[in-house]
């Protein structure tokens, strides 16, 4: 089995990018520290076959906790969420970095998140469903809508 230190070293960037996709860059590092602490505390209970999904679920839950704690008992609106910062690595193959940033800003938070998990993190539909705690059908419809809207936005820019 992979040691926690090795897993952390291999996945640290992915976790941070995912947190930034949800929260923006302001509090993503703090949230990741909390997520890694939670992961370390429950390291022995994780299924070695699904460590990536397990970690992303923890990161997502920490992000949700942060959003809830920063808003006084109100519903989080898409406009309340910070925009997704540009990826630091060339992770979107068909788009250059600047175009990806503009494109992601044009998507709603749920569409942005599902597109990030599938296209950047390369998670399967089942893994995304597990991370987002939604049915696979919801993942499929969100991904379809995200791709359709992204294509529409790209068409307008061309």
C-alpha cells in the first residue's frame, strides 16, 4: 500500500487545483490543509483502490464547510463563488490557458466543477458521482450541459 507521505506528494497539486476550482484561490490552501489533516486521520480506513475519489470527496466537503461557515445561514449563490483561477499546468488539451480561464468563468459552478473533474482530473463518471454525492445520471447530464455551453462559448469567440 502507498504511504500517506507518497500519496500526499503525488496528489497535493491535484487537491489544491480542485479546491481552487470550487472556492477560488483565496482560501483554497487553507481548505487543503484541513482536507489533508482529515485524510491523514482516517488514512487506514480508506479503500486503497479508490484513494483519489476518497481524497477529492474530503477536499470537496472541506470546501463546502468553508462556504457554509463564511455565509450567515444563507444559500450559496453561484455569484458568491470566486471564479476559477487559470490552471498552472497545461491541463486542457484543446485550449490554450487563457482561453480555458475565460471559458471556465462562463460556466455555472456545478458545470465548472463536473467539467474540471472529468477533463482535468480524468475521473470516471462513477468517481465524479461519488465525489459530488449525486447519481451517475446527474453527472452525465451536467457534463453534457457543460460541454454544450463550452462549445457555445467557444463558437461566440471564434
